C-alpha cells in the first residue's frame, strides 16, 4: 500500500493534467491496488453485514477527478483516495464504512457524514426513541478504545429544531454528523495485514452502522 501514499504525495506537489498524464501508468497501478484492496474488504464486510452483498468495487471507490465547476479551487485531482462501502454505493446517504488514504491523514470510520436535513432528522429521532441502545453501542469498550467519540465537526450549540431541549441526552442530538473514526499511521497502511485490520474495525462498527440505517428506514 506504500505505492498509494507515494503517488498521492507526488500528486499533491504536481496537481496538473500534464504531470498526471505523464504518470498515468503509475496511477493505473495504484488504482488496481485500491480496487483489489476494496474487493478484499468488501468480501470481509459482507460476512457480517449482509446489506452490502452485491455491492461492487466500482460503486464503492470515489473517483480521483475533482468536479471543479463550482469551486474556486481548479486543481483537477483529489490528493486523497476515499472508499465508502454501503448498501447503496459511495454517494449514498446511508450508513456505511469509509477508508481514507492520504499521507499523514489516513483513517477508517463508519456511520453517517453530511446527511441532508430529512435523513439527519430520522437519525436523531432514532436516537431520541432508542437512546439507551445507542449509548450502549457507543460505550462498548472496543468502540471507545479504537474510535473514541462521535465526530463533533459542525455540532449545534442548541437543541435541533423539533426536539425537546430538556431531553436528558439532548447532547447526542446536537451532532451534525454521526461518524466514528480511527486514525491510522502511514506505517500501518504498509502492513500486509492492513485489509484484515480494516475488516476487523468495520466489524466492531457494524452495530453502529446498523443503528443508523435502522433509523433511516423506520
């Protein structure tokens, strides 16, 4: 997997089409390695999360090409590689498992990130009505040890609209993202056991992801 991080480092310094085209063969090798890795991880996840059975590698890996139409940043390529494995593919608004490759900033996580208002409301409702179960999932020793707490980026300062501000666990409803993550070093990425480790982390997060999707489906 070191080849992936090495390529991304060089791409960050040379984020232009001319350089990319000159190194297209190197990118294709990296792309194949990512696809092989994703296939292995998907197979492992499907052993415990049956909702992903039938999901393909192609639908799980984000494209490296940036959409620059509405962005002031016109650099053409992403300098990271993301894989989101869910029952509906990489771009779906459902709970799933995410693997991020970026030099110095690699991580593995799961849950819901960037949901629009209606689905976010459903997740909060699921927590509101099943709070004891949700707290038990977050308090599991293996989850606390490997993933800590929920990602608090964009967390609300007050109760979300439509929810009782006096709810005893109102703090759990103020999150904008319901996502848990485990940081991974570049050295860990290079391990031949990395795919197996990712599968194990995802297995630990299966109850969390399952809770998110049950709330969405209710």
